[in-house]
């Protein structure tokens, strides 16, 4: 059952984990938040154990998605899909939404649906966040690109 959950996790990541940033600055002011920039998932833990390498074996391309948080509070997710092989990724559909932050809680709205979570920044280039998938806690690490 745990392996089935791990296999489905990357597909859930696309919907639940829309936190991202972009180095392209669309405004003339300073960055409004540390999250502004481009991010990718760089690790994942279930029950305190890293499952990232296992996820790469079943969903390499979705783990290449780039989450771009812009200064104007918009979010762009550049997705990747499997091409001719598991590790041959091709550009997929670009997804758009908005983001906001209040007291360390980030809310992302995509397709009219809002999702909120806390981002714990270990430094300006790495943060972790937690979500629940089928009743199981999943911790994700994002690294600035």
C-alpha cells in the first residue's frame, strides 16, 4: 500500500504543491518576499524517511516542474511530462495562479481553489512544507533554482 501511495504522490504534488519562484522580476521594486523566485522539489519524506529517489523512478518528469513565484503575487508552474522515456522530459502545460503570505502561511490559488501551508525556510534557498496525502504526512523540500 505504501508503494502505491508513493507512485501517486507526484501527481498530487502538481495540485497541492504549487509553491514556486522565478528569478524574472516583473516589478521595479525589491522582492516582496523570500519566496519570490524559481523553485523545484529536491527531497520528499514519508514517516521521516526520504522517498525522493523512489519517486524519481516512477515520476521523474513531474519532479522537474518549476514553481515560479513572481513579485506581483502571481504563480507560474512550468510542468514537464514524459517524452520517449521516463527521463526524457518535454514541456507540459504551463499553469497559472496567485499567491499570498500572512504570518508565514502561504496560500496558493489555482483554478479557483485555494491551498495553504507553512513554508519553513532553513535559508533563502531552501524551505520545507508539509501536506497530507491519503491520510499520510508528506514533507517536501524545495530548493531555489
